[in-house]
C-alpha cells in the first residue's frame, strides 16, 4: 500500500497530530480528516451560525478533495458530528448545495463538544476511478 499525505493552504491547517488527508494506492482512496468551520487564512471560526459554519466545513472539505486531485462527487462516506441534532434539517439543506444524487453514505451523530467551539465537523472517504 502506498500512502500520500495531502496538504493544502486552501483548508485549515491540522490543529493536532493528524494530516488533512491521506491518499492510498495511487489515488484510488482518500481519507479526509474531520474539517471544522475554520477560515484557512485566519484559523478562526467563520461565524456563530450553524448554516454558515456548515457551508465553511463543506468548502474546507472541497479544498482538501481538490488538493488530492478529486472533488466532492467522489465522496462515498461522510461522518458528520453536530453539537445540536436539532440542526439536522439545516444540515440536509446545506449538504444538498454541495452534493448531487446519488448521495454518499452518511452518519450524523450528536456530540457534546467539538474543537474550537465549532457546531459541526465532517470527515470523508473518497474513492476515485
């Protein structure tokens, strides 16, 4: 197995002991680490609203996907962490702006807290042909 570390300045830098993404086997699979709604240039949260935070998360995911030579349409699995599951409908509305059918598999779970006080975090698995 060949591992390639993906890093881009177009998404927030890792704030811990992890890579933005790891690609295996010549780009066939890419695992994107959880993205929170940080603005890459300033490393601060985009806003305090759930919808704006969710848009920023998907923009960050898209930037890492692009750095890997792919795009969000190659996502096969998303795991979404929310600090308030009551935002589930808003999540679906925003997600529909970034993904087309057939949608990736997905899990959405409520957690007690996320890094930097974020309200949403998303990680992804992508498969390229």
